[in-house]
């Protein structure tokens, strides 16, 4: 029992460090975020971080991994919740809504990923590329399904479309501040209009099912436990 208690406490501490690191990297960027800042946010001494992570690079690598994992989980849940009659374009709309929401209101991890992925050491960025590729392939499948039924133009390079989409959606965390007249819903609706208007065919139907955002929630510091 004592061993279990120690393990549980260690896991909770590790999660606290990760949460603090995600928030610190998100707010300060990679270069400016010091381990002492992360330790202070987690309520620990700086040396305690090394019990859980070998280096600053190992810590940021796990934050980056979770950044994609949380976004993917949220997007997949939103799409899986659609009714059977949802079209491929409805699935794209739901995915764009969910990805934007996770950037702006759900996860410090995803926001941190968007901000610092271009700042981290090349070897860290290279290892995270596997997660990026897998998530990107999931989105490619959504676009291909819409092309197959004639809802998205077949002459487009879907890789370019996806990268332009991610560039636009991920950057929202840099400038978005909720205020009257500029809510999350406004950002989502304008993102849908801009991103989908140029790729859909003339025969693409209007939304066939209603897709509403869940009630606004405060930014979560918690994430699924890392492997």
C-alpha cells in the first residue's frame, strides 16, 4: 500500500509539473521560460523537476506530445458525436470548430504547442513530427471523404489546404481575447466561412445538421496522463 501511495503522489506531481510547464511555455514562449519559473508555478523546488524529467528538452517534448494528443481527442470526440446523417462536410465543420475551441478555451498544451513548436531545438521538433504527421493524416481523411462525395473540389492539393488551415487556426491563440462582439462563436463562424468557402463545390449542401458549441468553460489545466 505504501508503494502505491508513493507512486500516486509521484504521478500527481509529474502532472502538476506538466500543467505548469504548458502554461509557462504558452505565456512566455520556449526561450524565455525558465525551469525555475515552471517549478515555482508547480509549487516545487527547481531541482525536484529532474526527478521526473531528465532535462528541459524532455519536459517540453512531453508538453508538445500532449498538445497534439489533447487536440486530436477533442476533435475526434466532436466528430464522433455527430448523427449518422452528417455529411463529410459536416464532419469537417465539426472538426474545425473543435480544433479552434481547444486552441482558445480548452488546453494550455495545444496553445503552447502552437506557440513554441518553431522555437524548440531541431531534434525535439523532429521527434514531434511523428505526432504532427499522424494528426495531419486524420484531417487528410476528412478532406478526402468530402472530395469523394463532391463536397470539396478535387483539384486542390489537400496537404496545402490542411497546412493553411492549421496555420490560421493555431495562430488564433496568439491574438484572440474574448470581448463583446468577438466571442469564440464569432471566431469559429468566420473561420468556417473563410476556410470552407474557397474549397467547396457549387453543389455542396448547406449544413445538414446543427452543430452547436458546448457551454463555454474555463481553460483546463488538466490533461490525460501521459504514457
